[in-house]
C-alpha cells in the first residue's frame, strides 16, 4: 500500500480512505485487468485446441505482467465476467458448458502453476544476471563430477521454458480432446498459426 501511495503521489491514509486494504485493492485491480483483457481471435475454421493454446500463451503473459491479479479473491466481478467470456468462446467451438469449464480449469491450473514457476525462474535468473541455462549450470558447478548425466546435458538440446510450457499445454489439450472422443495432431502448432 505504501508503494502504491508513493506511485500515486498520495499518502497511505488517503489511499486507505478509498480502499479497505490490499485484498480490496487486488479485487479492484483484477476487475480492471480482467475486464480489459481481450481474448485471442478465433477465425472461422479454427479448432478449439489451437485457440486454447493461444489463450494459454496469452494468459501466461498476462499473469506474468500482472502477478497480483492471480491472488484476487473471491472469483467475482471482472474475473467472473472473464471466465464467462472464455467459456462462451469454447461453447461457440461446440463444447458443452461442462466440457468448456473442464478445459478452462485444466489450462488455468497449468497457467497458474507452471506459468508462475517459469516467471519465478526468470526473476531468479534476472537477479543473478543469468538465463535459465546459467542458473542450471551454476547449480551443477557446486557438484563437479558428482552428477554425470546432468553434467552431460547440452545447452542447445534443452527446450526453452516457453517451448516446454507450450508442449505441456498441448499434451493437456490432447487429453481434453481424448475425453471428447477427438484426436489431436501429435505435432504442436507453431506460435501464431490459426
């Protein structure tokens, strides 16, 4: 609250005269963010799985940009209207409301769990002046010769965190498709393709 008050150029007491505390401030921020959040386009003929992959990528970027909105509770206002928009898009693809909620829930778990961990790893790397590989390499340096399999990994052969996230989302989408009696292509669609 003190940091926000400084940014706004007001006193903390003034800020508290408008909001009751951090929980209310998070809720208000979540309303603004979620109400303004535009979902990915869904061109005619696009399959729901490709839309959900684009959605997952977009949502992960949004939660990295606005980490405080992940903590907004209860699910009401802007976040609830946002979930309605996502479910409406999925039902427009032919899913039932229950299938849409299941798909949304699965992807949301990945975004909030894996996506948050990716952001934490990036922040640790930035603080140490290293990328993901640099953090890994530095950890291995503390155990020279003790971990021959890990020590034999080559930087260029490891997937980036973005690629690993996309693949995890795609595997989840393949599971959702299987529950619906569908089969997805085994190859992950490239970013930006419809």
